[in-house]
């Protein structure tokens, strides 16, 4: 109860009175109170489940009506992948918040599979994911495509001007993301076409850990340039494009819910940021998609 009151920014006695008033209004007992805390009764559980749906409908109604406003308002729950942290995520959120301060932005960072599920279940309004995810149940808009790179330590003797084949991954000690990560899926599918299978020496779902282990000389990995831009600029890693391997970043939203004005403005700002980064030469090999 103390923690709930803190989250709601009210006093605990006030929260208790509000709970009691709600029970009196509905004529049912919603909470079971004991020395160990508070639990929901069956009526409380039913109210919770129905309330989530009603609140989501109210939020969607607010977003739909907000489309008629001249400036976006309300909330926007956005999902972004860790790989795009430097080139997209930080400049995008910074520019968006400066342009539309009336919008309360909630950013979740996570793997494409988790972000994809977040949009499907309504936890997120929109997210930028890999097109390796199943997109049939969502509205998807491709934003940018970039090559996948073999990434090695500073002494790895890789050259950004000399592409390598996917088969060369089989000849190196590889450190890769674990399934069902999108990049791992792309690698496995490519090698499966050659009737080959790669067994990494180490697996992790952290792109940052992959990169640091490569820097320390633990092996090689596969990442897009967006994930290694800073490390490459600092001379901590060497890179080489992998022939015929690329990743497409796609903005996804739910099919049965219209994107709010805040979401539309986010989409426009995302295209603007990606275009700026590509034209500046800071994102080699990447191309914006119409």
C-alpha cells in the first residue's frame, strides 16, 4: 500500500479511503486485507481485467480525437532496438521532445522480438524492429536498410572496403546473439541455404557485451554499423561487410488501432533523422527506404 501510494503521488490514508469508496460504490469487496498485505478478490480481479480494456479504449479515443489537433499531445509509447542507440535513438528522442514538448514519451529499449510482441499486445504504440520478425499481423513501414558486418578486434585485419562471404564466419571464433534475435536468425538462414550450420563459441543477447568482448579479443561477431559506429570511429574494432547480408529496420504499429498524431509526427521525425545520418556519411552502406 505504501509503494502504491508513492507511485500515485498520494498519501496512504487517502488511497485507502478511495479504495473503500470504490467498494461502497460497486457494492462488492474488491480487496482482501491482512497483515501480509492486500490481495484482490475474484470481483477485484474481474474489475482489473475489464479496466485495462476500458482504459486502453479511452486512450485510443483520446489519440483519435487528438488527430484533429494542430500539435500532438498525450502519450507515446515507443520501442527502439539497442543497435540504433547512437545513430538513431538518442538524436530521435532528443529532437522529438524538443519539437513536441506536450507529448509524454515513454521509450522502451529491447530486442526486436520483444518490441514486436510489445506492439502486438498493446504495451507499445509503435516500435522500430527488424523485418526478420513476422510482420503479417502488424502495419509495417520499412525505414532503412543497412548491411551486416563482420566485426573483429583492432588487430582483426578486416577492411571496410573488402566484403567477406557468409561462409567465412565458419572459419572464425564467433560470438553471436542467441536465438530468436533477428540478426542471429538472418545469419542462420543464410548459412542454412549453404547447408551449413554455425555453432558460436559464446552467445549473449547484449549487443554491447558482444562488442566489448570483440574489443577484448575474444572473437568476432556480426552486427550492423549502427551498433559499432562509435567503436569503429575510435579504432577499437575493424569491420568488413558480409556479402548479401543486410537488415531492414521497420516501424510497426497495430492493425486495429490508428496511429495518433503524436505517432505520425514520430514517424516523420524518424525519417528525417535517418536521412540526415545517411547523407552526412556517418552511416556507410545504409540507405533510406521510401
